[in-house]
C-alpha cells in the first residue's frame, strides 16, 4: 500500500487545476479585428447636445444617408420640445425611464413613462417630444440618415 492515500492527493490536484486556470484566464486572446469591433463603456465618446442630452454615435453617421446607431443620455428634468424626424427611428430604452408625448402642444404632464427594456418606433414626420423626469434615461436609437429634427411646437 502506498503511504499517500487518494484523499491526501485531492487538495494538490485542486491547487494545480486552480493555478492552471489562472494562467489560462490571463492569456485570453483578443478577437480578430477583421471579424468584429467593439468599444468598451469607458471609451464611448459622449458629446453634449442642446436641451439636456448627451449623444454618442456608435455606428454610421446620422448626418449622412445610411444606417446609424446612436446612444442618447437624457439628464434628469430635461425634455425635447415637439418635433419630428424625416425617417422612422427605432428606440430601445437601456436605462432609466424615458417619458414620451405626442402632438404639437408641449405638455410634459401628459407624457407616458417607458421603463428600461421598452422598445419604441417613432414614425416619420409624426410630432412627438420626450426626455427624462426624475432620473437619467439612456436610449439606443437606430435609423436611416440623414437624421434631422424639425421643430413643430404649437405656439
């Protein structure tokens, strides 16, 4: 009989597997840039927009023809005034509650709350307004450019 039982070898085996797992996890390879591109959250370039929002273009160029994807961050207590866009826009609420209203009469008290996880379609040339009330709201907006906004507030 061997002087070392199987039970006494288990802790050594576990330690060896743990060390090897640590070595392999440190050596994670980077994806081939010909296959995919990514941007980590701290590298997203946010730019201030008038009206209390920040925007980051993450794909395409909203000022040119073609597909674009932007992130919009509404700061608390800021809303857009009634406006419309020339093309349909598809919006996913990533964080917070986004408040939306329709029509040319600006009435933030009549807006509908859309919590994180909501999906919205803004139809082309239809008047709406939107923004954040008590908390920040972060949106992903996808559309076809050029993306313009036309003021449509009833005076």
